[in-house]
């Protein structure tokens, strides 16, 4: 609505991010302070936000008219700099593989990353470049991968996810970590909403319906434990790519949306069962 009224992209983005911050604080308060189960908090919050969007928009899509927003949603980075970035990423990936082999700790996931980069280069060579929206997503993955693996906050997130009581006794400020995670998640959701409106050229209250199923499937396929405490963001990206390929494949096969939901549900169930089996073997 803000973008439709002609407000510039960055002002609208800041307002939406602040709204996400407030929503995240509310989620964190009820989950961490009131001790309501997170699933209930997020389910109730999702329904409230969806209902508010339907009321504010009168259940109708609103076109985006702000030029910068439309440009961000439609323009791409040219081929040459994009291929240069992919080449740098490939060099870094090969360096990691060499380092892992030297330390006798080679992991198959490195080969997957290299194959993804090769496929990305192929796609770029057959297109006009990489969309700015994709670059934003890649930048966010790099930033949060660093945060999770190389900062005290990231270690705290894993500790709280693994066992909140043990984390508390170890000195982790569990309430602060939980609230921060909800705030970051809500702000990223707000950013995603703005970027989706930029990509589609319109904002509709029904966009994103059932996307939570895809998100859960991508996470469990990426190897994140449903028990918490383990998982890698880079592997989740692979899960996202696999879900994207699955969605595209099912659509090309003219599989009905309802049937697609069955497939995704079975995938989630299978991944969770596999996680349970592997976890019990480790114990």
C-alpha cells in the first residue's frame, strides 16, 4: 500500500522492517516470556497478520507504481560481473575442498556446491544476467551463514536450539537469543514481502499461501534436525533449490496443486523419519 501511494522504495522498506521488528518482538515476548509453545505463537501470529492484510487491502491486489521498486524487481546484473562473482565463489569452493582433503576431512557437500556454481554459470550464459533479487538473497545467505558459524550470537542460537536449559546453565542469555531470532525472522519476512511485491509488480494479501510448507520441506531436506541444535544454512539453500526443482517438475507434469501438497507432505515426513533414525544411531 505504501509503494502504491508513491512512497519511495527505501522509505517503504524501512517502515516495513520496523513493522517486522514490532511483530518479532511480540512473537518473542509470548514465546520466551509467557512460555507459549512457539508453534502456537507463530500459527496464531500468522493468522492475525493474514487477516490484517485481507482487511487493509479489502482482499484485493494493489499494484506497485514506484519506479525504483519496479526496477529492483525486474533488472539484472550483466553477465560479465556475474560470471566473475561465480568464478570467485568456485575458486573459494575449490580451496575449501583442497583444505578439507589436506586435513582428511573432505565432505561431499563441497562437490554439490561446485556443481551448483557450474549450473549457475550455465544459466547465466543463457540469460541476460542474474536478477538483483537473487543477489540480495545470496548476500543475505552469506551474512547469516557468517553470523551463525562465527559469532557468539550464532553459537547461542545453536545452543538454545539444542537444549535451552543446558544453554541457560552455561550462561547463554536464552530469552535475549530467542527474542532476537524472532525479530530477525520477522524483519526478513517483511523484506521478503517487499521484494515479492517488487518482483510481481503488485502486492496481494493471498501471496505466500502455503509457502510455509515449502519452507519446512526445504529445511528438513537440507538436513536441519527437527529436534533443534543442528543444521547448516548452506544446506538449507540446497533444500530450497531442490524444492524449487520439484515444484517446477510437478508443474511441467501438470500435477494438480492439491496433489503437489501430498508429495511435499510425504517428503517432510520422510525427512523427519530419516532424521530420527540417524539421530538414534548416533546416540
